[in-house]
C-alpha cells in the first residue's frame, strides 16, 4: 500500500495485527551494511588524525657525486690522423693505457728527425755562446791592461809635469839673479862712466865695464829664454797628460764597446738557445701526444671518431670513457615554489627505475623498495627546464644502494618535510597550498644565537 491518498488507512487500522503486516513491519533492512558504514565512518574519522609526512616529489637521474667521476670524452690536444686503435668499446682500461695512435697532419712536424736536428742547433748555438763569453773575457783583460797602462803613463806624465814646474821655478830664480846682476852691472857702468867724465877713471876701465854690462845683458836674455822655455815645457807636459788621457779613454771605450757588442751577441744567442730548447721540449711533448692515453681507469663507452686514416682537428672528441671507481648520487629537480623548503642535509627517499617498490609517500616508514639519501648541494641558478637542480648522496645510516645501479638510470625522489595530520594535508591539497615552511633545528639554533 503506497499511502498516497489523503485518507490514510494505516492511521485508522493497525496493520501489525494482520499476519502479512507482522512479517513486513518488524523487518530491519540493511542492518549489517549500516553497521559497516558506521564502522567505516569511525575508522575514516580516526584516520584523518593520523600523522602524514609532507613531501616534495621529483624526477631525477643517477649521476656521480664528484665531477672527476662522471663520464667524459677524451680529446686530442693536437690535430692528427688516426693510425691504430688499441681498444674497443666495452674494454676496461687503466690510467695511462694507450687507447689509439695518431700521426701528424701539419707539414711543420713531418720530419722524423726534427728533435735531433733541433738538438744539433742547440749545440751549435751553445758553442757560439761559449765563444762570445771567451771574447768578452779577452776584452775584459784588454781593458784591464789598458787601464793599468793608462795609470802608469799618466803617472809618468805627471812626474814630467812636476819636473817642468820645478825647472820653471829654478829658471825663475836664475832669472831674478840675472836681473840683479844686470842692475849691478848697469850701476857700475854708470858710476865708472861718471868718474871717467870727471877724469878720475881711464877710458879703458869704462870699456871693461861696458863689456861686462853687455855680457850681463846677454846672460839675462839667455836666462829669460830658458825661463820661457821651461814654462813652455810645463804647457807641453800638461798637453801630453791631456792627450794621454784622451788616447787611453778612446782605446778603453773602443774595447768596452767591443765587449758590450760581444755580450749583446752572447745574450741574443743565449735567447736563441733557450728558444730552441723550448722548441725541442715542445716537440718531445708533441710526440708523446701522438699516443692518446686514458686519463683515469675506467671503461670505454663509445668511440666517437672511428676508423683508420680519419683526420680530426685539435680538441675533437675521440672516445668516451666512464671512470671505474665512482660515488653514486642522484640529481633531481624541484619547483621554485618548493625550493625554500629544502636544506642541505635533509632526508630524501629514492626509488630507482628497475627496482620494485611499494611507496606510501606520506608514510615513508612503511614504504618498501626505497633508499635513503641526503641533500648535499642545491643549485643557485635555475636550470633550463624551469626547476632547480638538487644533488643527493647516499645516506650512510640507511640501506646501502644497489650495486647494479649505473649512472644515467632514472630515479624518483621524495623529500621528507614536516609531520602533519591527514586532514590538514587533505585541506592543503584541496586549496593548493604549499607544504609548511620550516627550517632544520640547527638553522633555528644558529638564528637564535645571532639574534642574541
């Protein structure tokens, strides 16, 4: 009965008194299902208050922790032509092992005896340096001899000048004596002449005094000439001294000029020797570069320039090598909005491609197949993909990473943040809010000390 009429019969008659009414009215429909729903609601309500670890997920690849452990390409420092290969792809090589041999393609280095001929030039130039050194030594001895001779000659000339000065002094004394004798002779002549005029002396006496006066005058003139000659000798001695200084200065200057010229030529030759020695060393080093060697122990990945007889330019990549001993790491990328939440030393869970895992991102403790890692570096500048690069290293306190992992394989990362209730995480996800911003305890302690 649908009871759609305004005159409802069940209000006037008790249907439970009837047999069919008893069967229908006393039955409770979906009793167990209702209990299930009630239990599920209670459990769900309790679950909403369980802890949930906020996290930042990202995609990354396996790499190496140190730059020198990453794959590299071996290059040639010189252009050349491939002559012979000593390895093939997949081979294990040791540090310094020869990988291939090349030959020169520049005409300046085609001579097989280039180093020997360069060494011969070095010997010849070295002999020239020795000869110039000998010439310089000889000129030094010549200069020393000229200086000694100059000193002796000057001393001799000075002695001669001193003798001339002494002779001038002696002649000047004799000249003064001659002047005195001349005055005496003139006085005697005048007096005898006066006496003769008075008749007191004979003419003969006057003539004798005149003769004596003339002789005295002749001696005075002679002595004056000697005095002038002595002065002239002094002048000549001084002139000879100056001439001696000039002559020896010219000889010494010429010898010094020759010595400096020899020294300059020796220095120039020495520079040529150094240049040739440098060239010889470069040729030897270049010969060593004709054998391309492994920079470190590792495995040959891929040959980029194959064949024999192929020419290449300097700096060309010839073969790739992967180091044998590496420390694995994972590089992952995070959004700029999540970057302030990451700090060096934070814990991160890593899931490697190819390794089965059961992951509960909010409950890392119950996840299976993930491995522990820690943040060791955060890039300071954004990458080309619009995200920031983060480098992760293995966590030594967690399970050891699988040994079969190789660099370049994929990985998924989960950075662990704060623990919050599930209801809070649901509310955050619905509103598209970022995870809670926080700082590690060490950073908080340091900032507190700074404030104090």
